[in-house]
C-alpha cells in the first residue's frame, strides 16, 4: 500500500509540473502574438542644450550620438526602450522621451 501512495504522489507532482509548463507556453504564445512593440520619441531642445554629451553617454541602447560639433543627435529612436536615463541625467532639461503612437496594421486595415 505504501508503494501505491508514493506512486500517486509522484503522478500528481508530474501532472502539476506538466500543467505549469503548458500554461507558460500558452501564455507566451498569446502574449507574443498580441503584444505590440512599444515605440518612443526622443526630442532634443537644442536651444536649451549645451552639448555636454551626458545623454549620449548614458543611453544604454546608443539611440543618441554626437555630431561633428559634439551636439547630441537622435541616431535611432526605434532602438529606444523608454528607460529615461538620458532625460533624467540631462542637466539642462533639454531632452524628452515619450511614447510614440504606433498604428497597428491588422487584416481589416490592409
């Protein structure tokens, strides 16, 4: 009889493990197909900017670079994750990062 209860517990444990993995797979599939990529706009107010380069130095995704004069330029806003490091470290409050409205094209829009 002890063997029977041990096997029962073993089967329950395997069933829970299997259910958990299948639930994660279903959640991953549904979130991948529905979740749109977030996009951000980076605005640099050159009238306020003193071209210190802090925004370019702090950008973890290298969205902001410097031109030949050392002034910041947005090189690739599509890489921006909206972390706000550039905005929060700018001593001149000359940079703004905000969500961009992205139109999602579906079967009806095509």
